[in-house]
């Protein structure tokens, strides 16, 4: 499983830090990147923006409304420090939110900022709409590639974009590479649109980078 590609494969990955399914897919992509030469650009999308015009339960709407602060904080950090901060910040947020199951953003965000030696004043952007235009622009870029009737994550490989895959748990080793090759292969077929079955398990957070 050595890295054999001479030219990196360009990958774009849109995520909402709140989404456990996007988190597991991101762990899979990270596993593939250990063995394949991938050049991954990590980008935010927003479950709140995705669902703001949808008929959804009030409880879920409130949850994703509160969850806006995670895409906001990633976006604010990117605007200040550049693209290179996005993946470390996503990793740190995911460790707290998904692996540790910490649900209070007022505790999570300051802790993550301290861990990454980021400025405490970035926290201010989580609670305002100051970076919302940038969040929406990043979100829309992903949606424009795959269409409105999808969720998070969105992945583009060498320009071919698709939603998912939705997986649990994230595969490792050769299984991860086999899944990657299969997903990329079907996504490249122009007439391929959907392959789906009902989920029988919830998120299994057993892969930590």
C-alpha cells in the first residue's frame, strides 16, 4: 500500500463539523491519504444553510442553528490564517464533538482554540454573522457541484463531485483503498447518479488520526 502516484490526486472535501457522517468520511479520506498521494483541500459547508428552507422538525432546526458556530469558527480562522489551518481545526473540533461527545460549544470552541494556539478573539466570530457570507459561498460551491438534494460531505476528485459516501465505521488499510477506488470509479461515469441502502448502524467513532 505504498504511495505510488507521481502526480497528486486533487481532492476537495466539503464538511460541516457538526455532522458525524462527514467526520467518519473524513477519517476514511485521511486513511487513504496515508497510502495514496492525495492533495486534499478542506472546505466548509453548513447543515443550517442546507436546511434553512426545508420543512424540518423544530428541534433539529434549533440544533443546526446553534451548530452554525462551528463552520463560522473554521471560516474565521481560515480568513485569518489561510487554508492550512482548516484541517487541524476540523480535526480538533471533531475530536471534541464526535469522539468525546462534548455538546457545549461554549466549552468546545475555547478549548480547541487553546489547543491550536489560535487567538482567543476568534471566538467572537462564532456568535455573529460576520463570516456568514464566506460560509455560504463555500457551501454553495460544493452544492453547485452536486445539486441541492444532498447532504454533507461532498467530495470532488479531479473535478468529479459526489455526495458521501456515508460509512460506519471508517474503513482502514486495504479496505479503505478498495472503497476509494470503487467510489471514484462509479462517480466518474457520467450517467451514474445514486446508489443507496438504508443505514443499519449509527456512527462508530473508532478511527482517530
